[in-house]
C-alpha cells in the first residue's frame, strides 16, 4: 500500500483506490460484522485526500484460490449451500463460483450486509462508492431452472436498490456484461434510482459487448453508454486481459493504453475509470496519467457533468 500511496501522491489524476472484498471478509459469522479493513484503508486514504471505492464480489475464479464467496454459515441447507460452480463456454471444468442469490434467505442476509455497510460508511466524505461485480454467471455446472435464473437477476436488482437506499449520498454501481436480455431491466432501474452503470472490461473488438439492437437484438452493454451520459453516473474497469488483447478469445491485437483511455472517454463517456494495477502494464498507466490531458483538470479528463438522475453531486 505504501507504493500505492506514493503513486497517488505523484499522479494527481489518480483520485483514489478501488478494493475488492468478499462477503466473509465483512461478515465472518452470522450477524457479526468486521469492517476494520475498510476503515483502515479509508483512514489512510482520507489523510491523503484520496477516495475509496469498494467492490463486493458476486463471483470468484478458481484461478485466485478457494471459493470463499460466502460466510461459512451460508453453506447450510437453508441457504442451498450458498454457492454454485460454473464452467467456461468451451469446457466442463469448474472455472469459478457464483452466489445463490435466488435463495430468499441468501438475499436477505446480503441485504443485511448492505444495510450495515451503509450505516457505517455512507456519511464519510472520502467513501466514494460501492458496487457489485459482473452480472455474467458463466455456464452453471448444474443447469439453473427458469425460476432460479430469473430469481438470481431479480434479486441482484433488489440488492442494487438496497445499496441505493442505504447509501443515499454515495456512488452506487453495478458491473454488467451478460446476459444481454437482462440488461434493460437493470438499466431501467438505474435510470429511476440514479444507480451507476458499469462494465468490468474494455474489449475493443468483443462482438457481444457491441451488439446493435437494430441489427442483432438484444443490445450489447456498450450500446447503452452514450444515451445514459448525463443521466446516470457511468463507470468502466480495465482488466489485465484488456491490456493484453482486444478480444476475450485473444484473437484480436494488443491495444495501446491510449486506445483504451480514448474509448472510455469518447465512446463510453464515463465519469469513473478503474485501472487494474497489473505489474506488467501499470507503469505505462502511470506514464499516461502524467500527460497534459490527464493533468489539465481534477477529473483526469473524464466527464464531470452532474447526471440528471443522480442525487448527490458535489461541486
């Protein structure tokens, strides 16, 4: 973190830090919450007048260790074990896990976590945002029923609403990519409540993210951004795989950092940009942040206009 703090000091275009948390990090046992890690990060960042955004994981990857997505108590029968495994589109091997949010009791406990977080952090001036990871669930190893599938997405929207309710003065966001036919219901809720639209990737040639509904419905997530500019906050994340290729299947080319930034600013018209701190690429990001266009104003060149459906703009 000392390296991070030095980067924040040296590159003013970097306004803060996004840190991922899993549910057990925050609720080790039922009804017993531990927000000390968030508080410690927030204290250190506030002292430097930098901001904290937290991202709560709805899914995990086996690449990054055990599937500790939910507290141990959620592995009981009443919660249907809490998690379910998924594979990739071209393999039957387990790729990761998702939370069984269709289960009413799982949803209830997650909503309780959001409420407690809001009570603790909504009023803090350097607690900038809270969001959830991507909506894609991969290919479940055991196929979901229609009720489970629809219930999963209905309850994520419900959690979005809970976050908005308990964080009325905070930027609340949802990373979205797939399934495309579920995006409209999320976006409609976002426009009503001022929740921010996000996407976990910038893939410059990924067909599924660019679908035009006039040609191949339903629309891809990128198609929603321009029309929502100035309406709700807009966010996007640049992952390590985005630094490496313009396509998920690696059949594209390696984009420049300037290409990624230009797409985010000009095509997506974003208010928040999250650069993943990948060792092979982040030195180049810092170099980019030192250039005039990113130093010319306090937003690093991003869109600063107050969205019309956002309730807590501060000049």
